[in-house]
C-alpha cells in the first residue's frame, strides 16, 4: 500500500489545524469500494469544514470534501467493478467519514451513484452537492403541484452554487425567475443563467411583516433566517418554499400566518441522506434538463492544492456559481 495526497483537518489546542500532505492508504476507513478521485467541488459546507467556523467535522483527523467523482479501483460491492465511473454526495463523507479532498477514497458502494449518461466526471462535480440540492428543491416544488402558470419563482442566494443551478433549472422549466442577490454586479451573470428579474437581497434581509404582498408562487431558499421569513410572507396562496440553506443564519423568525392564512407550504430539503432511488432520479433529471453550456458558464476550476483559498472565499460570499476541484 502506498500514500496519496490529501487535505487533512486535525484538532489542536486552539481549534482545528489544516494541512496538505500525504496519507497512508492503510489509514482509509472501512468500505467495500476504493475510488480514484478525479474531481471534487467546493460547497458552503466544505468552507465551514476547512476553516472550522462551524463544527462540521466530527472525527479527527479528517479529510474534508463532501462530494467527488472518480473511477472505481477495487470493489467487493456487487454493483461496481474496477473502471466504473461513479459519483458521491453526502452520507457524512468529509464530516465523519474520510472525504473527497484526496486522491483516494474508500466508501460503501451503497453511497455511490453511477455517473449518469450525458455527464462527464467534471460536469458531475460542476453540479456537485449544491446543484443536486437545487434539483431536489425543484422536484419538491413539482411534487407540490406548482408550475410556471401559477406565478413567478424566487431564488435566494442566487449567485451562489445552489442558487445558480436553481436559477438555470427553473428558467429552463419555463418559470419567470426572480433572482435575489446581494451582488448587483452579478445581474448580467444571473440574466445569462435565465433570471428574468433581479431583486436586491437587502429587501428580504431585514425583519418584515408576517404577511406581505404576494409576489411569487414558488421559491428556493438557500439563505434561511429573516430572508426565509420574508420569502414565506410574500409567497402566493397555496404556494411553496423549498428551504435548503442557512447562509444568513440557522434561525427562522416567522409566524404561522403564511401557513394558516395563505396555505403556504415549507418544504425541507436534506441532500445528505436522500434514499438511492430519489438520488438517481435527481441525477437523471440533472443530466437531461441542465443545459451544459450554462453549467460551464457558472463553473470555475481549481487544482486540489488551492482548495483552502476557495474555502475561505465561499464563506465570505465571494464565490460565484460553482467551483470544480481537479485531482490527480
Ligand atoms: P454559496 O456560498 O455558493 O451560496 C450562498 C449564497 O447565499 C451566496 O453566494 C450569497 O448569494 C448568499 N449569502 C451569503 N451570505 C448571506 C447573508 N449573510 N445573507 C443573505 N444572503 C447571503 O453556498 P452553496 O450554494 O454551496 O450553499 C448554500 C446554502 O445551502 C448553504 O447554507 C449550505 O449549507 C446549504 N446547503 C444545504 C444542503 C442541504 O442538503 N440542505 C446541500 C447544499 C447546500 P448572493 O451573493 O447572490 O446574495
């Protein structure tokens, strides 16, 4: 057994430490599939894990990185054989199980998804956890019976990873998309993804009324807190909001008014432990419905050794769209 390059988070007196170094293959955790990782991404949660700004990492030492694509090297799992192209998001990888910012990973095959037809390994990670979460949100709104004939769709945190993919998916599905952003300079970018209107996020960021003028039938919110409360307050009767993030905060200072007076629904999205059937359906829809030129336009690529820089930037809201990490 040899060694491989990885980012390593460890615990020290004053908090977490972070270094880029060699890991012994013998130190990989239990699993029935070993994957040669070719690509990963930088999600908001990766920023939290790398910097230690939130207690994301639950085992030390840890290799951070919550998602990857790559090629199976060895497998004792009946569904996978050496050479298979696979991807993984969630399941605690990069949090409690050694993660994706590495040249190798050993995981249970039950966590893997075969690379969907129509996507290569880099495109799969351009989508990554953030884009997959945007798709889960779109599916939740669809299941609620919402469609573009009922009004507009709002996306908050629109210039971010979840937000950019959500704007592109909703616009492609025919929605009039309102993109809420704090970055006025990204208005042209958001229009290029399909946004029809840009909303200054400051309008949603301050405490507001329990009910406001009805403005959208559907929303995908990656921001939480006061923003989500205001999004609910301005959702049309019988509309729904898919809540998937907490970029502004974990709290939700709302009232029951939107729920009991307008029949608004709040749909929770958890991408980490989604069952396999729904996972594969979401990836198949991404491969079919997400325009690959639009995906390329929202994607920046960095080598593994530069992930620490992007991890800081994403927490400061300075990363636009998606970041792919090339490995090996
Ligand atoms: P990004 O950092 O790429 O996007 C977040 C965006 O939110 C920013 O780009 C910014 O958009 C906006 N934002 C940042 N800070 C604030 C603030 N203080 N107030 C209002 N808006 C703010 O992160 P991701 O897209 O990777 O993730 C978005 C959120 O979704 C995170 O909270 C993440 O933890 C969560 N998430 C949840 C998942 C789940 O399973 N439920 C899976 C994946 C992500 P702009 O500049 O346009 O205003």
